[in-house]
C-alpha cells in the first residue's frame, strides 16, 4: 500500500486557504506520519485515499453537524475511502 501524501490530504485547499493551511499543516504532518505508519503496520492490500482531508472553515461550516473545532479543519483527521471497493467486501 502506498503512503498518503500531504498533497493528497490538502486536496488543493492549501492553495485556496493558505492562512488556515499554515496553521493546520504541522498537525497534518503528524497525523499523516501516524496514519501512514499504522497503514503500513496493518499491511492492508487496499489503496486508500482521502474523500475529505483538510477542511477549511468555509467548507467545514457547510457540513451538517460539523463542530467549529473540527479535527479536519485543524489538520488532525480526515475521511478515508477505499479506491477499489475491496475493503467493504471483506467485512
């Protein structure tokens, strides 16, 4: 399984919301380091990517039920998706 890059996590939003990204980026780097380490340890045969990575406040505020202190807004979380649809077949 390939590692998930900071660029994939930012989803282009780093360029659209640079001030928010600068605050979130250190957290995102730590989060991705831990996540990629976990994924490597699990040796999953799936290709995963983010369906929702970094989420600036303007986007976060449009998400129903999202907290203003949302972890994706601070670079500490994101939603993964199985690119090939294999994961759901195994569970």
